[in-house]
C-alpha cells in the first residue's frame, strides 16, 4: 500500500488528431504525499496539463488514456463515469489559469459555492451559504458576506482566483490541482495566490499539485518536484536536491534560466520543444542537449536514483562530477 494520496503510474495519453497520433504524455509517474505540495514544471507543451486533466477525467474523447491513477487507494482510469464525476470536486479538485473559465458570469459567487457544496453533500441551503461565506474568508476575501452576493465581474483577477480556490476546496478535497494558477495575474497578485494555496495546504492538510513553468514558484512553495519534458518526467524528487544537485541537463537549463543575483541576462535553453506528432527517439531532450551522445537517441534512458532525485539521463554521473569540481 502506497503512502501517496495521489499515485500515478505509467500514464500515457495519445490524441487522435487530423495530423496523426499526438503522444502528449508518454509514461508519467506521480506521487503526492498527503498534505504536501508537488510542483510540476516544464516548458509549454510538455504534457503537464494533459496529465492532470487525464487524472480528473476531463479529456475529450479524442484522447486514449492508459496507466493508473490511484486517488486515496481508488483507481480512476477506466472507472465508471459516474464515479469519476462524484470524485471530481469532492476528493480531487482543479483550479485553472483563467478564473473566469471556472465561474458562471450570471450567478452570484456565493451561490456558485453553494451549488458546489450541494452537488456533493447533503447540506441545507442555509448551512451551505454560511459555509460559502466562511470559505471566502479562508481564501482572504474581505467582507465575505457582502462579496458572496456579488457577480464574478465585480471581482479583480486575483480576487476571482481566490473565489475559484474557495470553490475548489468547498468539499475539503484530498488533493487540489492548481494548473498555472498565477500565470494570468499581475506579479504582485501572484505571490498572494501562492499564499492562499499554502494556507489551504497548512490549514486543512490538503495535498497540492502545483503546475507551473516557473521554477521560482517551485522553490518558494513545493516540497517535491517533477520536471517534465516531451511528455515524460526527466527528473523528480525533493526540491532541495533539485536545486542543490540537479542531475539532468534539462533541469540545469531551467535553473540557469532563473533570474539570480549578478546575472542580468537570462540564458534560455536553446532550441525548441519537439513535435509530439513525431517525438525524437530515446531521450526527448537529446536534440537540444549540449551533453548528448549517440547513445542518448538510441534508447530511452532508465530512471536512476541520485540522492533524493530520480533522473533519466545516461550522462548524469559525468555532469554531477563537473558540477562538483
Ligand atoms: N485536446 C487536445 N487535442 C490534441 N492535442 C492536445 C490537446 N490538448 C493538448 N494537446 C497537446 O498535448 C501536448 C501537451 O499539452 P499540455 O499538457 O497542454 O502542455 P503543458 O505542459 O503546456 O500544460 C501538446 O503538444 C498539446 O498541443
Ligand atoms: Mg498547461
């Protein structure tokens, strides 16, 4: 029995498109410990959203999904639609980049939270209304009783994202998935939303999956991290180890593209992410990797353990020696 509240094994998602089969997710494992924050980081198109939309049962019919998604010991892949629907919003919730997409413009925000509660719990409207106001307060919305009566357009972007988080935690889920929750917001507001997510994690022991393309966000709040590239984890493990001894060239590239003191110009990783209609053979990063040899494209590098990290790179030892010298 695993001690992960969310455990994903060998998740694969292929979209049937007019241009052919697009292999968006190619064998991803995820472990989220109860009450902890897992950061999922990678460039746009690396399969972050698709992985967790698959877990939520929210992908379109064009997606073929295989593998295992165990939530609190229950398998979701292949489960009955009705069961997955009952899990979604109750045990497992997701918050997206654009809060407006999650809110109904013609309903008061309090009513939308009430509906979220009553669709999963047998609670009187009066009690659910009280709970909605309490939730708005928890996510840091001032005058929550008045705000509950307002409509989404009366809220700023940051306040709307707070409302969406209140809805997502309304049924006290085991796991909250936040997919780039701060990407659409002003920089000053971004930190506040991260604080709200941390508050939820600490106060209710909710496990969180925080999807981001920003390693700075991971450094600030996550306990562990999965680094994704071309539909796979290239490196995963503790955040501390990843920052202290990154072992995969892609992770190192991400780290060196972080702004830090004394460095004015960022060094983005050269080249472009692969076309997932025809992903490169072997290591997906090899075509962009300064350390790649022919062997890297010959077969998929196995995941190997270095300190607290699992790394998929046959050159990892050589790189670690270099970085220590
Ligand atoms: N509904 C879809 N149909 C076809 N391809 C999709 C669909 N959704 C995502 N993709 C493709 O799957 C890959 C992974 O996308 P995604 O998980 O959204 O990336 P990100 O890491 O930026 O969240 C990309 O190549 C994207 O174009
Ligand atoms: Mg995404």
